[in-house]
C-alpha cells in the first residue's frame, strides 16, 4: 500500500468508525447547552473547511472575506482544509477545532457522534434571512434543535476540455466507461473521478437513469444488487481513470498540464481555470447530478466559542455569500446575496443552479434503514471499505 493509500485508509477508517457510532447511537449530542450571550473574543477561531471556502485574498485579491472580519473582531482565522467529508469527520474526532463546514454526508454523523454542539441561532441575527428551505433542513436541524448555520450549496458538475469536446458531453458515460472522444482518441488515462466513498452515489445515479431495471430510486439508498452493480461500474472505471482527485488545486493542475480532459468537479476549479483562460467548460449531463449543502457547525468542545459565534454571523452576510458563490461556483444560502454583487453578477445564482435545488441529489450518509428499499440498504461503512478496494484495483 502506498503512503497516500495508507493515509486515505486511515482517514476513511476513522470516519467509518464515526459513522458506525452515529448509526448505532441512541441519543443525539447533549452539550451543556449553547452559549446564551456573546462575550469578548478569544483572539482566534480555528475552522475545518473545504478548499476555497474561506479566502483572505491570497489566491485572488478580489476574494477576501477574512481580513475585514479579523480587523473588526480581533479574532484571527486559522483554516485547515479537508478534501472530503470523511477527512472532516476524522479531524473533528481528533479535536482542536471550533468550526467545520460540513456537507450533508457528514453533518448527521457529527451530531450523533457528539462532535458538534447545538447552536443558539438567537445569537446569529441574520439567520432569519437564510433561504427558508434551508433554515430547518434535516441534515442540521434535528429534533427541533439547530446544530449549525447553512453556508453554501451546489452540485457536482462534469468539467471538460473545450479543445476535445466541441459540444458539451450529454452523459456521465465519458468518465464511467471507455469511449472514443471527439478527438478520435480513447478517454483511457484522460479522465478523473472523486476520491471519496460518497462517489459511489454518482455511479448509482448514472445507473438509475441508464439501467432502470435495477430499481434505484435514491442513489444513497442501495440494496445489495444495486450496490453490486455500482461497484462493478466503478471497477471498470478504475481502468480508465488517470487520478482520483480530492485536492481541488491538483485537479486544476491536471487539467492544465497533465492531459486530463473530463472529470467530475466543482464550479470552483472551473472558475479558477477560466480565470486563467484555460479551455474548460462545465455541464450537468442528462442523468442529473449529486450535490452538497454545507453547514457551519461548532465543535462540542470549541475553545473559542465567542469568536466562533462572531464568525457564524459574519459567514452569512450578503457580501461574503455573494463573493463566495462567485468564487466557488455555488449558491448563497442568503437569497438577497444574489443581487447587487459585482463579482457574482445578477445572473450568477441562476447560472450556479439556484433553480435546480429540487432536482439535485444532495449528499447524505447511507444507512441500513432506508425508505426507498424497504430498510434493506448497504450502510456507509461498507461504502468506505469497498471504495478503498476499488481504488486498490480489487
């Protein structure tokens, strides 16, 4: 096993253990109680975040929502980036962080694993401005308790080279099966896939549309036969994939210098590449797309709760939400941010998928007791073990 594979297995293993704890847990996180009043800042706030989510102008001076916060509050923002939800769960299990920008396939694990605490939204005055569809979303609002503040949402796009594709590919087939591309060459060694067990859902979504006889109704709820079919598709994909990506900046380099021409991706990578005049574009193919809705959640043992609450309020101001949506290719959780932002533009939210909310299959943690398959689904810890095997060529 390579060093990278060993690190991946350790991180996913820790997250899988947390998932098992979450599924088997009877009670939810019972902290002493959320903060009732914000006091003086502790001087810093430590955040686990997706790459590109918390910018201070280092990559592009136009995108900076940290510097002003630090000046106003005296709270220095320290960021640890994580490339997958499982890395985030593992880091939160280790501790030492105040906040995490958790996606829906991590948030309930963190709640049931007692790694995050309830949030007093009365201390977040702008909470009332959040999109009503998200204010009490089930991935962060449980049994009448808020466990976080929505941050951004979006979907996983198919990014492709416009030098190879004169027209946008209409199916995910170009990354799942060996085919001849428009330039007359095979896609073998020229495509990528996401380095995370949740990617099994992307395979399931492809099969849901192209093999309806399997009876897949929800790509996160797979019975044994459906799950086996998804794994078989992924084992075949393993033969054509050049790299499994989780580092957004490495994927950017791969499209620039390593001959990669198609992959699942985020709007973030596409935006960075386009800013460098790279020949790329994105599309949501006919099968649809998986997606993510992220929530900023507070660690159960946060050492800097006052600064953390200050950040929670700051994180949903109109300017930050609009700037972040422009930078990451996502959609603000505050709809007022969709207008009047010069970086996002008045059609930015529409272009990033605002109207597609109901059509996106948002990430969630697979559990045995599923609805669509009569409570007989393959749980997430199996996804972790089997995806490691797929990546290892087994």
